[in-house]
C-alpha cells in the first residue's frame, strides 16, 4: 500500500488496549475458558437461566436429522459448491429459547449452522447472563458453528467505560451525558431513524470503543465472533485480531461491498494484517444485495487466486422489508452460484413474508421490550428457519452438500 492504514499512534493505542486486559494470550485464554459448556451452564444457572437451558436440552433432542432426509429422498452429493446455512435475528436468550421450542414442536426443520444476533451489547445483555445463556444454547447445546454478536457503537454505556479507555489510549471520545453516570457516543450522521444503524458511522477514533466493548463481552461470555460494519473497525479489528486467534469477524453487507472494486479494497486490508500463521481475523464477508451472481462468483474466484486464506462469502436470500427493495429474493441467484461450483453461505434476514417484527425495529428494542416481545420475535426466527430449511433441502436435491448445526446430525452431542 502507498499509505499505512494505521499510524504508529493508532497501533500504540490498540496495543495499549490489549495490554490493559493482560495481553493477547490472556484475552484468548480467557475467551477459551468461557466457552466450556459446564462453566457456561453453571454461570447461566447462577444468573437465573438454569431452567431455560434444561428445556433447551430437552427440546434439542427432538430436532430432526439430516441423515433421515438424505435416506428418505435418496439424496446424492454430485456437484461442487457447498451451501452453508445462516439465519439472523436470534435476539437474546428468551427469543432464542422460544424459537428452539417452536422448532422442536414442528419436528421437521433442519437447524442452520450459523446464527446472527443484532442486539446492542448493553451492560444488562452482557453481564446479566442473557448473552451467556444465548451462546450456551446456540453453541454448546445446538452446536452452531458460529454465533455472531453485534456491537452497535451508539449503545449507552457507563461513563467509567469511556474514562478508562481514554486513560489507557490517550484518545478522547465525543459523547453525551444521559444521566445516572451513563454516556453515549454522539453520532453525526442520522442515516436511519436508528442513528445510521447505531454503528455504521465510526467517527474519529471510535473504533477503540468498538474494540473495547467486544473484548469485555468476549471475556465475560466467551463470545468469539462479531459483526463488523465499518471500514475503520475492519482495519482495527484485523490488527487487533492478529494477537488473538480466538477472535474472528463477519463483515456486514451494510459496508456496501456491492462490486469487485470494493471487494478488492477489502482483500488489500486482509493481506496487510494477516496473522503470523497466515490466517485472517476475518472469517466471512457478507456481499451486498446489489451484486449479481456473476460478480459474486468472480469475487470468489479472485479471493481464491489471491493466496489469502479461505474466507466465507455470504449472500442474503431474503431481507427485512425495511432493509432493501420490496420482494427481494436471491434464491435463483444462489442456485447459479452453487451450480458454478462456488461455495456459498445463504443468509436469511427474513422469510420473505413481512410478518410483524420481521423488521429492523426488532434489532433496536430495549432489553425490556425485547424480552416482553420474545414470543413474537421468536416466531419470526422460526419462520426464517423454515424458509432456510426448505431452500437448503432443494439445494441438496440439486446435488450440493449443505452444512447445518451439529444438532441436525445423528452424531450430535452437547459439548
């Protein structure tokens, strides 16, 4: 590159943040320790989620198995192009629990292997046991291969979080006083009613707030996969993640990776900040909704030719009615991508029916509102899982391999 993306001052601030938590190894070891099932189960029970986890274990035993579908329809994998299943909207423990119950009762939905949550990392969500219980159900009980948490930069936090970070890094963060020793980063661009999605705007050195919040969250809950919506936070996370192999990131389609030029910009960033072992802190790139299947395939081809490590590429098949064009449906395009022999992660922001709370509003409810509407939001996710299941079964009928959560296989066990 002609110009360094991070100055010496920038890297020193990130290094200081890492050292404030004991260093990269200490952070990584702390994350690993909090991912143990028995550790999580005990912590969640102590915070009042024990009964919920017991019910989730019981419900999970009722989930159907991929092998039965394969045998029942004599499915054969005859083509290249692997389909990875992903559903978004697992908005906390009560919502996730409700969805698990609905799927168990239906008895015919193959559960996706990747789960996305767009819940602000509030003090309550991170420290009350809500996120911990969600992760325990998702990762340990259902065996999801990835659970992505979202850090919205506009999340109100105790003032002490900001003053500590300023002392450590030497930077200043423009924020408003909300009272009761709570402060909030001031967003200048109100791109949506929710404040530019509460995080796409990352002004000045606010990437440090992003990194600090995900670090606290990871150490408290064992969360290890985070949505990354902004150019500056991607660069910062790649540098930050070089020292912490337990952490990985998903690049949001809201970054607007809508063409090959923007994709190549991303690849340059990845190349600049690979880990010493050649791996990349970025696990997945969600390609934008405006991309054609031909350009998606070319993104995959250029990534493969780049000598970068394997990075998953994702496309939305259905989206919330307030996130894009009405009637958006990328299903036929997904078939084309897979038919070319290109691996594809299929993501569902919606099931395509615009039911209540199948909107971005559900992403910005308060902790109290979200829990009160858990059944309604859980119903939305349930129908997303139905849509994902139906589409993926058709993909398998066409001769492609598909990946589901561990609970969808006969070898499943809680771990």
